[in-house]
C-alpha cells in the first residue's frame, strides 16, 4: 500500500529501509497467481503449472542477481535466509572438520545474522569473533587479515553485510572475499539493503552465499532468497519435504515467489536512474538538516554521487544531541512524518544501537538517533515537509530530555 501523501491526513513516509510499498506490477502478479490452484510439488497439471511459475521466477531472480537459477533458494524472507546461511554453513563445515568452530561477523551486522551466530555459540560450541569497524561503520579489513593469519584453519564462515541497514555504509565485500579465498573459507553477505540501490552481481562478487528479501525492493513481505553457490555444503535448518535442493523444506509460496521475481526484475531495471534520483533527495535532506539543526551529527560516510561505494543513496542517519530517538520519532509521527530510530526489527527496545556503539559513538549520543530512508514514493515535497517540522520537533524533544534528566547536586 502506497503511503498517503495528500489530503487532510497526509503523511510523509521516510522509512523505506524498513519496508517499501509493493509495486503495482508485483501486486498484479501475486493476485493473478492467487487465483489459481496448485502445489508446485504435485505431479498433476495444476501442480506442473505452479512449478512452471516457480521455476520461471527462479530464472528471473537469478538473472537479476547475476546467479544461476539453481543457486536461488526461496525462503520466507531475509531472516530465514540469514539463519540458513549462518547455521547451515557452520554445521556443514564443522561436520567435515571439527576444528572449524569460529564464525567471523562484522560488529554491525543485522540481528538476523548476529542472533543466530550467538545462538550457535550458546548451543553448539561455536566461537564468535566480532570484526571491528571504523567510525563510519566500515569493516576493518586489517583486523580480518590478522584474524585469518592466526586462526584461518579454525574458521567455519565469514558473514559481512553488503550495506548497513542503519547508517547506510557500503562494506568492502570484495576485499573480504579476497582475504578468505586463499584459505577456502566460505563468505556470506546479507545484501537485503543493497539490491534495490547498488549493482549486485553474485557471480562477479565471488561470494558463496547471499541473502535477499522481497519487501525491501517492492515485493511482498514473507518471501526472499538465499543465493547459494552450487558447491556450497549447507546443512538444512528446516526438515520435511526436501524442497529447494533439500535444504529448505516447505511448500513453495508460488504467488509470493512470482511477485518477488517481478518486483526484483523491475527494481534492477530502474536501479541506476532511481539511485541517482534518491541520492539527490538525500543530499537535499542532509544539507537541510545540517542547516536547520546545526548540532545534528551525520553518522556513516559522507554522501557522494550515486554510484560511489561509500553510502547507500537513499540513507541519511543522524544523531541529535540531548534528544531521545523515540521522542523524536513520536513527535515527527504526530506531525505526519514517519521515520525510524534504526532497525525496525529492534523497534521499541530502549537501548542504543549496537551499530552506533560499534562505531565508537557514546551511548548517550547513540540514544538520539534517527534514520531517514527514501524509496520509490519519495518526493521533494516529502523532504520539504520533514525540514519544515524537524526544528520544532528537535526543540521539543530536547526540552523533554532536559525535563526528564535527574536533578544534579547543587543544581549543576
């Protein structure tokens, strides 16, 4: 559903990194498929028809991502794909070589990677190594090389996201792959935030596995894919009917898969032009915030032209001194502007972002974070409305923060 942008109840939606509207073409494809019946695992004509739709969608997804169709494993979304990658690769590698107990992940990964990694440490004896990042959230490749120099024969896998979901930092995935390749260590990347905005080519990347989610690029919620190289050993996380190369059992959601393929194909076709358009809007937003709220601090790399590798073109992330992010969010929402304090998957949890903490941002500053993320429905009017209401919102949030601060001895 497209956010309402005119009329008396107009709202501005600047949280496309959390989820973005389903494209009309994807809606049409899903509705069309929902009107038919057939399990893609059945052998009769209805089942074969569903299977044809699934396999044609697999071919389209592979073509859009630079992968072979056989490398595309459909899942129920990015979180499942990340779990399958982390758990499946670890179990397979450790089974083949019990020494391989170390999982290397960047300290700024999405919780869909971090949480299964720490679950593996708690339940299966894995050893987690959090690779550090610099002050803009970029992986310290030197630390990775140092870790591999000492422990390469103990490493089961490396997982480094393609682009960060909070501060928009694009990671040096190519350097990670080059570091891992001499040691034969598989590399996984969560590319959920990247695919709609950056050129993503699985074959060219040298990755062994890559996660994609439909609802970040104009498809429906509840479907995604793990792209896994044919030679990669994966231990199943789900067991049952043996679908998806035997590593992801469960009846394939044909309507969602078809809608995913349509949305992805559409997003990749318009990606270059859309990235340029959104980068211009982002630059206008960043300049406006800096002009109107001089104390605000942009987190992540400085914006560059569309196509430069530093930052996602649709992302602007600020911290506002003396303010609580939740207060800013609710005040903006009441003014008709919808944003996020960071990852939507952690919404409502009153703790500073692990991403900002890993970047060295002090905890009190990290609590005043807001993420503005643009997408297909974003317009200059949206940015103008945000800039119109933001100074007053920041002033009110800062006053609320002062009022709620504990009294100091002697009034100091």
